[in-house]
């Protein structure tokens, strides 16, 4: 526990302008310092997880800046990273489904985000190929299909 706390404290201390202890031990608990202002993409993504509002889902897609605490090597951090990625994938898939007809560019961006996080996500790959084809870009669609197929085969060890 102490090692994880030290690593978390070190990771939080790397943020610009943090010249104080961001993780304090008070009254038997570890708490974020009151001087520490936190803006976490995970909060935005998790809040959007069950939304059907394209604006909320788009904010979640835009808020995600990458893996949660990437330099923290801990099982709980790995679990939290995976959960956040799964939440973002769910948001992106729902967003793409909601806007596919009205805003194919946004749907394309959402499907690409899914594939960035999970290159083996067949649903997103197939939808991206279809959307590209529907946009009149058959050559690009065939290329995408080959790329996605190759990723899938490599990922499955085929």
C-alpha cells in the first residue's frame, strides 16, 4: 500500500504547478490536498457511459487524453485503465450509432477512436469500412478492410 501511495504521490506531483504534497494523510485517510485542482478525463467518460446524448458522448470522446496514470505500475491502476478504456469504447460505439446518418464524419472519428484503443474490435472495424464505402470512397474502404483484417489475424495469432 505504501509503495502504491508513494508512486501515486510522485505521479501527481509531476503535474505543472504542483509544488505541494498532492496526496495527504489526514485523520487516518489518504486525501487529495485541498490545494490540488484535479480535472480527470475518467470522470467525464464515466459520467457519459450510459448517456444517449451525442453532445455528452462527444465531450467524453474529446476529454480522454490517454491511459490513466500511465507510469503507475500497479494492479489496481491496470484495472482502472482497462475499465476506463472499456467505458470510452462503449461511449464511442454509442455515439457512432447515434450520429452515423446525420454526421458520418463524427461517426468515423468515434469508430477510429475505438480501433485505436482496441484494434481487434470487429464491430467498429466493419462499421468504419461500411461508412467509408457509403461515403463513396470504395478504394479507401477496401484498404481499411485489409488493414483491419490483418490486425485481427495478427491479434488472434492466425
